């Protein structure tokens, strides 16, 4: 009697845990392809390449970012993304009177 109760509990608890672990494994493996999936399903969020135009260097992007954020200066510029994306992040530090930080993403056109 007691053995059959434990077999029943072991079977159903194990099946529930296995279902949970499969779901966690499948959804977690999607994170490895996050950038590619965003480009496929949300391509409107990314800048389109402008063929025939020269790409801007990081210094020019920093100068443009200085003009976009009032009362701030560019603290750093970094190039990020996978091959062909050409996005750069600009960290703008506020002046002491307005202590907050903004992060801008500028397309590479």
C-alpha cells in the first residue's frame, strides 16, 4: 500500500518537474540567439544601412550625441552589436546640477 503511494507521487512529481525543466531549458536556449531573433522579429527597431554613404567614426558620433543631450557631456562611446549592425552606445554624464545619466543608441549612418 505505502509503496504504491510513493510510486504514484514519484511519477507525477517527476513528470511535473521534468515539464518545468524542459520549458526552462527551451526558453533559456533562446537567449543564446537573442540578437538574431530581435533582428528577425523586430527589424523596424534597427537602423537600415545607407548604401553609398560613408560610415561615421566614433568621434563624430560623440559630437552628435553632445548636441542631442542638453546640459551633458559624452563620457564614453562604445561600438557594440554583431557584425553589420553598426550601433554605438553613448554614455552621457550630466553636469553636477542635474545628476543623472542617459544612454543613447545611435545608428551608424
